[in-house]
C-alpha cells in the first residue's frame, strides 16, 4: 500500500471511560506537521477538572468495574486483541506518526508500530504468570507468602520522540499487572495515542481501563503528578521535568515513580575495533530518529591509534545521510517541532562560540520543515556546554583518548547514566570496561538495540525503574507479605 501523507485523523477529544468527551473549558491546541510546518488539526486540551474525571473513571474501573473482576488470563486475552489491532492498523498508525513526529514512514511502520504490537503481546503473555512466593523457612509455626497486587491507577506522561512505542512500553506491563491508566501524551505528538483509544474500545476493554487527556506538561502533566488518587507515575522525558514530577508526587501522596530521563551517552571506539562495523555502528548510535533518542551515542570517544582514519570514514558516511520528506526513501526527517529546532540550533551556535571545530554540518538545512544538517564537532573540551548537555538532535561530539582507564573516567564524568557503547575485538577488555561503566544499558559492538525481553532504564540522573522485560512488571505491582500464625 502506498502511504498517504493525509491519513484519516483520529478523534481529537478527550477519552474518558471509553467515551470521547469535550474538555470542560472547550480549549484546544494545534498539532503541527514538522515537514510542512502546517497545522494538522486541533486537539482538545484538558485542564485539571478533566484530569479529575479521568482519574475517577480509572479508579472506579480499578476498584469496582468489570476489569477488577476479570481473571488475569482474560486481561491477557484483551491485550492480545489490542496487539493484533495495532498490527492490523500498522500503516495508518505509521502515517499518523510520520506526519506528527516527522520520522521516516518505513521506520515508523516497521520499527515503532511493529514493536508496539510486539510489546503489548509480550506483556499479554505475562498477565497470568505474575506470581508471589511461598516463604517456607521463616518459622515453623508460620505460613508466609507474597502476593503481587496491581499498584492501582497509573499515570503515564509520554514524550514526543517515540510517542506510540513508549506508550506501549508502559501500557503493556501496567495492564498485565491489572492497573488502570490515565495517559498524557506529549502535546507535540498526540495523534497515535488518540488512535490507540479507538483500538482499545474495539479490543473490548471495559470502560475506564485506559483514559487519555491531552495538554501541556505544566498543567495537565502537573495535575497527574500531583493527583492524590493516582498511585503510580511512569514518566519518560527530560531530567528537568522528571525532577518536577518527582517533587509534585512527593508533595501529594508519595506515589511510586518510574523515571526514564535524558542522557549524554558515551560511545567508545578502541584501536582494535572492527573499523567498518564501528564506523557504521557509531553513525547508527547518533543519527536515527534525527538524533532525538534518549540513549543516543552523542559523546563519541575514539582512541588515538584509530582516530584519523575513523573520523575520515565517519564524516564520509554522515555526509551521505539523506534528508527529506519522511514519506520518501530518506535517512533523516525534520526535528519534531519548531521549538526543538531552535534548541538544537542554539546548541550548535554555542558549540561554535566555545571554539569546537565543525567537521560537518552546523546549520539548519536549506529546505522547508524543521531540518538540521547532520553535525559533527571535534576538538572540544569535555566540560564544554555541547560536550555535557543533552542536545537531542543530529549532533555528535568527537573526543580523542589514549588509555582505557582515561576513557572510563571521562565516559563516567556526567550527571547522566542512561546508556553507553563500546567497540573492541578484545572480549576481556569489553567485559572489564563494561563493568566500570555507570549506565543502565551497555552495548558491546552494537548500539541502540532495544527489545521487549531486555530491561531499559537509567542510572544516576537518567532516572530509575525499568521499562520492558519482566522487570517492568514489578514497576506496576505492590508486593504484599502475608504471614499466617497456625
Ligand atoms: P519533556 O520532559 O519536556 O516532556 C515529556 C513529557 O513530559 C511531555 O508529555 C510533557 O508535556 C511532560 N511534561 C513537561 N513538563 C512537565 C511537568 N512539569 N510536569 C509533568 N509533565 C511535564 O521532554 P521531551 O522534550 O518531550 O522529550 C525529550 C526528553 O525525553 C529528552 O531529555 C530525552 O532524553 C528524554 N527521553 C528519555 C527516554 C528514556 O527512556 N530515558 C526516552 C525518550 C526520551
């Protein structure tokens, strides 16, 4: 099927209790296509009273509704149906993701949407396999066991770089555990989450299990974070917003919080790496999704013996990246929003002022849309602004290093700890270095690979808690200890 650049749009109202409803204020905001810079449509904007209604629906569904009476196997069955519907609507969802985010259509279809369905399906299989333990040896007169109970109403706050995929990373384990959900997508990319609501109804989920309220972070996101009747927040986004969400949660009911935050991840190339693999792998570490990837390998450390040849080949590959209409065969679309374009261009100008050498790019691309040239900086200080702050765009900083000990120290010298990569053919060196890197994910001779079987989450100020894998399920469970005295 040929993708259309003007797909059918989903309902744009609020989704509460399986109904499309107008916000109490009747406010709305625009969502913009970053390729054409044109308004796609207007989206209903919630406010605090709408959040209250969504939370009340989720609470009722959790405590009293049909969902609360279903067996875990029945819950899993609904999730399988949802996964199938995501697959069935793959082209449509990918078209919506492409017009809203600007990511290449084939990537949206074959990665983002396909993996969203797989993630829901993986967690569907977990729904009836969440077990407590019998603790046999506490004392002879006791029988003790643990029960893993759903934590309750979960609030999701979602970013704009992988709108559907990150939502499904959270929705899968939350539903498997038996929670109900109030979700706030990013105000920059609301479309695929809205589309998902219709699929939730079609799959047969009872009213109130999944509710969606669109709007800005400081109002709607804040209302969710502070809400006394939400038991859990799962957030992916910036470290700045993560701090605010944690503070709001702490100031209200101390809800449990999972934070997947920013990064400035080191990607380390040793002299003995396979040259062709590490050059392509380092391109794949920074440029996919226009560099708008939380785990992007944006600090590229290259050992002195391989530095010159590596940099020459790296520039050559980066030069070949094709920018353009994301519905055509390109490598890079636009950045997701005009505000973000300005942020990235500001960082580029700061880098120039700091005296870093521009090896490639360094400007907005001369075409309609929020395009930025793939940019490479070198000869900069580790403590420069562009070497330490997350840019979240197609901008990489290359550093030269001499020794293993030195690069470990420099790689870890950051507030962040989301991910790291290393390239070497010496397997014992790979393990020695991996053990020392303070990051939630370390790729060895690879970069950016994620999978629903593998946990994902950060160290340090990149957050805490895990998405994906069986680890994620515990984020949505409370463990009750039961002790029976005979
Ligand atoms: P952002 O923090 O500005 O926004 C993310 C979401 O939080 C949006 O829905 C926004 O409306 C909401 N929000 C903003 N301020 C809020 C507040 N005070 N209270 C409640 N909600 C608020 O981030 P972004 O610009 O959308 O995304 C980019 C950031 O996300 C980057 O820092 C990136 O590294 C990070 N990210 C992390 C991961 C991960 O898994 N660790 C994945 C993707 C993106």
